[in-house]
């Protein structure tokens, strides 16, 4: 049986984002995000309802300060006590797992989407996506970029402005472009 473009996208294979099913899901997310981003601080209950409709999973006490942007929302699995500050972006063309007690400073960007490096393939309009996993008790500094296919381990801090292009283990402080381990933390 032939895979749908969505199945290809989630499998990390070349897919066409302009597929009608994916376009409809993106429009759905855009409608929900427009409402979400127009709420104010007194509308916490409405924000929670929108996130529950938008995301695949939302943990308790999740706070995402508008404006927030994502592609689909339905591929985001957020743990308990997630806090995302102003201007965060998640390109969730593949699964994004965010653990419990994760803090994201302003303008953190999490990307699963990327484009082929071969120009002939890129010109076909096909794209790729790889999952991102962020462990528990992680702090991600402002303007950090988490690239496709990356896993960040538990209890890790990612410094502001970092570009995370490969996996970062648990219990470390990492920073830079490209992001690298600065210091190992003692075992918890």
C-alpha cells in the first residue's frame, strides 16, 4: 500500500508539504494559533483548552507565552510544567517530545524540518523531517536553535544562542555554535 505524504513525513522520508492533508492540518493549526496568540494573561483556561486541542499531548501546568508558532501542533508531546517564553517556534513536521519541567527562554526554536542538500531534489519541493527529543529538567537559553534529529538528555542546560546540531547527553551544560559540552554536572 502506498504511503501518504504524512506517513512519509513522520517516517523521515522525502515528502511534499503541499499535500492536501498536510495543508489542511497546517491551516487548522494556524487557526488555533491565531486565537491562542490573541489571548491575554487573564485567559489561562482558554489557552490550556487551545493547547489541548492543538498538541498531541499537554502536561499539567504548561505555560506558553504568546506569540507561539508551530506547523501542525499534532506532533508535539509536551510533559508537565513546560514553560516556553515569548516567541518560541516549533517546526513539528516530525515528532517533538518535550519532557517534564522544561524551561525555554524567549525565541527558542525547535526544528524537525529540513531540506535536501542536493539541488535537483530540493527543486522538486520535497522536504525531510527528523524527530527531536528533549528530556526532563532541561533549560534552553534564549535564541537557541535545536536542529532536526537531536536528543537532549535529562538535567541539561543549553546556553543562550546555541545551535544544537547533534545529541547532547544528560547532566551537562552545553553551549555554542555548534553546541558542545562545557561542563559535566555531578550525578543527581
